[in-house]
C-alpha cells in the first residue's frame, strides 16, 4: 500500500511538471510588431476615429528609401561632370574623379 501511494504521488508530480511547461523565452519582435509599438506610442492622446485614422496611416506607411552611400553620391557627381566627354577622355576623367579623395 505504501509503495502504491509513493507511485501515485510520483506520477502526479511528473505529470504536473510536464503538463505545464515553462513559458518559452519571448521571440524577437518582427518589423511589423516594432512598427505597431512605435505607432501605438505616437497615437497616445488620440481617441476614436482620429486614433483609428492615425493608426491606419502610420501602419501602412512605407519605410524611407535607403540613402545613397558616399560612393554612389560620388559616382553621380562625377557622371554629371563628365557630360560631353566620350571614349578615352571620359574614361580617364571618371577614373581620376572617382579615385580623388573626398
């Protein structure tokens, strides 16, 4: 009887331990979740239709286009300065322009 009682207690303990697993560590937030947090914070103080319209606009907004790198900006400037030049003259000019220090 004592062994049966110990077995039942042991089974109850192990089944309870496996029945309720510990909460897993929170996963990293997705870009949309981060956007929701930001928009929600920006919408503080707004209520009703005003808040709904703000949230719709904020959540549907596209992220800003990435800015050009310094090398891309340099290429645009050199390319604009090279207008009118052709062939070897243009090639030499572009090489000198792009390799010049900033």
